[in-house]
């Protein structure tokens, strides 16, 4: 495994750099962009921490980018998209934050500058895709060209979107069984969480799909096979986008079904309460009358009066139930 040299890491952190790799053939080795490097390389990948002043100053002063391009690179308000600048192109997009404790769908900005012999990426917070790409370089082979390296980074983002879309569909399938089985506990909250996740995923897919459609025209100097990777990625993103839209539609239908079953359950409970209220209302009238503490109430001195009152109340209840049965209300 290729590891960052511990003697180089403090110097890179001081310069606002996260890590840097020089690629020759299919091997990537760590290096410091500001130190003399005599070893041969086909291209380099430099990853910059734009949340620090040294990182922003490195891009503005030492990255070798034109001032206008460098200013756009460090501008966090830049909208997602692709811009061609001379012999390279700048990609502005968002990626999911790196998971330290738990899965998250929180996003942060990512900047990618691609030219023939270099890829420069910048982030404000640790991101999932760049971290996975670094791990790939440490344990496996490196892409052959700078454009292929940018494509590998976009592949990591696409794989992440596909994984979240698949997980969302599986959660919906499990929740569908609960809805059809009339399980009410926690269904509404879970449906809301899934819909929010799917909406966030859709917000990632739409600009990425547009950006991949523009990339081929933005790198006319790239190799044909490298450009074809963008077409493959576009197909994957469109498929993931279709899954996201299906998940949103499925979540909407499940929410409607759950609301209908919940309304039916509530209506059935209210109907039972209404029947009980109708049955007990005459009995409440009788108890109210005989509960008056006034002289002249019948049966005060008759030992059988209580029995007659109870029989009368039972007859009233049976009469009300009979009327309900006769009119098919119960």
C-alpha cells in the first residue's frame, strides 16, 4: 500500500494541501507539489483544502492557474456545471460528506480542474468520493491519463448515488409490506425520511446529468476512450435518476395508501364511538332524571324500583340497537 510520507504530510498541511499523487504508468506515488520532483510522471493529482487560507492562497498564487480561473476555482458560490478555459476545463459540483460516524446525505462543494498533465481538486469539507479515490490509488492501479482520473472521480460519485438509490428502494419495499399489513407505528416518519432522502438524491442527479452531457465538448483534446467513459457515466446517472423518480412515485403512492388506511381506521373508530354514544344517550337521560335530589321521585320507597329501572334501561338500549339494525346502520 502506498502511504503519504509522514515527513511530507506536515508540510502539505501547512501549504493547505490534503494530498497529492504523481502518476506514472499504472502506479501513483505521493509527492509535494512545491518540492523539486525529478521522478518521471504522466500527470499529477493535487487535492486542496479550500476551507483554509493557505489552501486558497496556494490555488491563487502557486497552482499556475490564470487569475480569473483561480478566482472561479475558490469561489464557493459557483453554480454546478462545466466551463472550458483554454487547454482545460473546470468542473463545479457537489458531493456527499465523508462518513465519520454515520451515513449522511449532507453535501458540500467540490471543484475539479482538468488539463492534459494535471488534475487539481478542491473541497471545503472532507468528501466521500475523493477519499474513496485516494484509497483506490493506494491499493490498486491508477488511471492512465488526467481525464481518466477525473472520470474515475465522477465514477465514485455515480457509484455513491447508485448505492443510495438502491438502499432507498429497498427501504421502500420493506415499508410497502408494513403498509399493506396495516402496521401503523413509525410508518409516517419513515416515509417522510425516505422522501426527503430521495429528493436530496434527485438534486444531486439533475446537475450531474447536465454536466456529463457537457463534458465531451469541454475536453476536445482528450483521448476518445476517455471521453467514452463520460457517455457510460451519463447512462448510469440517467438510470439512477430513473430509480430516484420511481422511488419518489412509490413513496407518494405509499403515503396515499397509508393515509387512506389511516383514515379508514379512524373512521371505523369514530363510527364505533358514535354507536356507543347513541346507545348510551337514553340511558344517560334516565340516570340524569333519577339522579335529581328532589321530592316526589317514584320508587323511593319501593324495594323493586331499582330492578324495574335497570330493566327499563336495558329495554331502551335494546330498542336503540334494534332501530340501528332495522335501518342497517350497524
